[in-house]
C-alpha cells in the first residue's frame, strides 16, 4: 500500500552554474533555497518586491519586472529601514540593479 503520490520528473536539460544569474521568487521556501545558493556563491536575488505566496502574484511580479515603467514614490511603503511596494495587485520593479 502506497501512502504518497509518486511523480516521475524528467530532467530539465539545463544545468544551473556559477555563470548564471538566478531569481528566486515565492514564499519562505524560496528564501531558504536562495540563502543556500548564495552561501555557495551563486549570483542570486530573492524576492526583490517581497515574499509572494501564490502563482498569480509571481506571474504579476515577473510581468512588472519586464515593464520599463519606473516605480513611483507613492507606490512605495516606508516602514523603518524596510521599503516595500504597496501595489500588491501589480508589483513594480524597484530597480534594474539586481539584474546585473
């Protein structure tokens, strides 16, 4: 008797290496994986607009990162030393610096 669902996952065919730039998006799981990769000296950026909890938010974030429209000051939320976007329904790319 099996107590779990077994899924065969085919290899991606693309290997991640030190020459790649990596963007990790998602929940705290993405943050933990990104921290491990950063400790191994991979070039990685994690959740540049904050933690995202569902696929629709991740898709909206990816679309906004590709958008050339700059972030407006009114879209930012300043709380202590932390800055985040208040436009949760359509997050904006705060800077392109992390892409380099």
